[in-house]
C-alpha cells in the first residue's frame, strides 16, 4: 500500500513540475508569436494544461484497458476546474472575483453546459443499451467535435466584437527567453508529462485494487486531481499576475477541451463506444459539473459583492459544497 501511494505522489509531483514549465513556455510562445492574451487563457493554456488528461485517457483505454478511469478523469477534471474558482475567490483580496471577471466567460460556460450535458445524455442512453455507433466509435463523437469548434469560433467572434474582452496588459514578461528556447523547453516538458501520464492510470488501477475502491471513484477523484494540477498552478499564477480573466478563461477552456479528449479516448478504445463500457455513475459527475457551471454563470451575471466573513462569496461556498457532494456520492 505504501509503495502504491508513494508512486502516486511522485507522479503528481512530476506532472506538477512539468505542468508549470509547459504553461510558462506556452505563454512565452504566445507572447513571442504575437498571440492575443485572451486566447492564452481560453485556448492555448487550456489545451496545454489539459495535456495530462489527454495522455492519461489514451493510456487508460489503450494500454491499461480501464475506460472508467479515462471517463472519470475527464469529468472529475471538469468538476475540479470549477472548484478552482473557489480558490481564486479566496486568494483574490478585496472584491469578489465575480465582480471583476468579464461577463464574456458566460459564453464559454454556456457551451460547457451543452457539451457536458450531451455527454451525460449519451452516457445514460448507452447504459440502456441504445448506444449508436459507427464501427467502434460512438455517434456522439463528431457532434462533440463540432460543438467544440463552434464554441471556439463563437467566442472568438464575440471577443473580436468586444475588443476589450480578456485582454492582457502586461508586456514582455519573459525578456530573457527567446522563441526558440521556449519551443524546445516546451517540447521537453511535454515529453515528461506524456511519460507521467502513461504511468498514472496503472497506479490508479493498483490504488483501487489495494484500497478496494471502484475505478469510477479513483478516476474521478485521485487521477483527476493529479492531472488538473497544471490548471491549478496556471490559474493561481495568472491571478498573481493580475490576469484574472486569463485564469478563468483557462478553467472554462479546459472544460471544453476535456470534452474533445473523450472523442480521442473513444478512438483509441477498440472494444466499442467508450460510454457503453463505463459505469452509469459518471452521470453524477456530469450533472454536478453542469450545476457548478450554472452557479458560476449566476455569479458572472449577478456579480454579488458580498463575501462571507470577508473571505469568500456565498456562490463559492455553493461550488465547494457541490464538489464535496459529488466526491461523497462516488465514494459511497
């Protein structure tokens, strides 16, 4: 038992360290290439920090043959990403994050609700034995991919019309790093994340066997927590730089990209549509993620300024409560 737990925490450390460098050098590449800061959070950083989920999912279905850990990791990461808003609210001194963040995030949050809800719908349909498939791929895959690119296009057009949405004001934060240096360091950090991501689902499978836990619980809580460490580091770092919109954009963008990871996992899972081979309990996480996104949308639109005990807003407490209930239900 100690050996398995030791491997788990070592793997978390490796993913965390490499994730920090991935995010940093991805940001350098964006800066040196002249990319907008609005896309650093929503697209570039969201894709970069979701790399552990992508590799872990492929490894889980193609090598370890544990699809429950792959799907649990995706939905668990979505739930945990939304819980990071609580951390942002706690660390943001003075005003609540809901009063400072751009309302443009409501658009990406709305697409997140649609895509997560579509996943949950297909999960319940597959549980009834009514899953539609083309070869070994679920019919939901092209729809999910289309929704993702539609979301990116819609958000891009909205931001271009608003011009001020998610714009980063800090110039040249990395004067000592060239584009070439950033590129090869980014690639090296990516290789480390790939190696740790391949290792992680095997540890999760051993952990579940040793502790007597269901693969759904292991994937949704422990594996998701490890693979979302980069999101947490990037989010906190962006907040400290004064880039709150970049931080929140990273969280909602990661949830959108996580839905695309399901498409990739399904392609590597040869026995059939992946949602037809996993526990219907994942619907609990899907519904939890939808409810938490709804709470975040209320905060961004209503902009409550009240903070309980001067620490966090009541909406943040609602997010934390939903996260705890989700984890408790899966554990039980």
